[in-house]
């Protein structure tokens, strides 16, 4: 059974903290993605990676960075969390041209 | 980023009713995918349509890809409370990332 797991389902952080969101996939997929999902705005792509150590900016990369040191793991980093980064964060992985598999999401609240 | 517009944005219906949701774009896609997302979970793929004019059925759900491969529809017959969720369409083009619409939020009440 294919699986994308995310390190936390719920997370509460304070403004200014450094936040790490981890994502692991067990399908040997080359492509991995980080989205945030907000009511009325839909899914917005933050960053994606098409190979180990390779990354590309998505539509809203400001305030975020990513790391992919191993094929199965893709991390999203909020260098200095702000309240406008309160959101649902979704990780996904995919083989090009095929189904995209999503993790269960991390609901992050920044206070 | 190519835009996909979904309509309606919200839909609240009674169990047993039929409904159609739409996904439209001015761009051509090589294929289009529909996902359903239940509250508190990630989206899950329902279907991929590839050929212009293609119709696919998944039990009470019927998916159609427009002839020009720019639009798609999802029709649900005799909706059930278990159909409640957010329905997302996503266009596949030559890039790495999918282009997602904002979704149609469906509520089916008993």
C-alpha cells in the first residue's frame, strides 16, 4: 500500500520560531511537492523537487525553504514563522504523468 | 501557472439528488485528474481522463473530458452523505507540477 507520511497532524508554534515539516514517501517517486491549502484559495504550490538535492520554487515560495537529502524525504522549513503562515500543509509525491499521492496534512497554527 | 476554474464553489444538497460540478480552463491539458478530499485528510485520486470526449464511470460518479481537452465535468447520481467532501480537478501538462482548481465543496445531508 503506497504511503506518504507527514511528521505531525497538528502543530502549534510561536511567531519567530523555526519550523520543520517532514514528509516521507515509500514509493521511490522522483517528484515531491509541498502545498499549502487555505479556504477560498485552494491548493498553492510552495516548492517541489524532481530529484535528490534538486528543488524548484512554486507559486508562493516566500518565507519557506526546502531540503531533499534523500529520495524518500522532503522537508519544508519555515525560517521564522509568522501568523500568516497558519495553514494546512500538504506533501505529495508523484511519478511524472501518473497519480499524485498526498499525505494526510499538517495543520499548523502560528500564534 | 495555467488557471482551472471550478464551479460551483459550494453545493449543499439532500441525499438522493443528482449534481454536476464543472472544471474549466482556457488551456489545453494532456490529461485531467479529479481528486476528493475529506475533512482533515489529503486529496485522493478518483480518476484520470486522457482523451478528448472521454467518459469514465466510477459507480455513481461519471466523469467527462471535453472534446478540446480544456474542460471536464463530474456528475454524481443519487448523492449520499459519504460523497461529502472537496472535489478538486487538476490539469496535467508538460511540467512537473499539476495545476489545481480551487475545488467544489459538497455537502450531502440525510
